[in-house]
C-alpha cells in the first residue's frame, strides 16, 4: 500500500515505515495525481 502511494521503499524508507508502525503513528502521506484526488472528493 505504501509503495502504491508513492512511498520510497528503499532500506531507509522501509526502516522509517517500520518505526512509524512500531510507534503507532496513525497517519501517512500520499502523493496523488489530480485525478486520484478528484475521485476522493466524490460523494460515495
């Protein structure tokens, strides 16, 4: 899921992600295209 969201999964990226999960950080940043962002704005 992180990779699809544009997160860099090199060694440093994997360690950062594992540390965030271990600490219980409950948010992530996604890099979305304008089309993806527009779809999120549509009513469900």
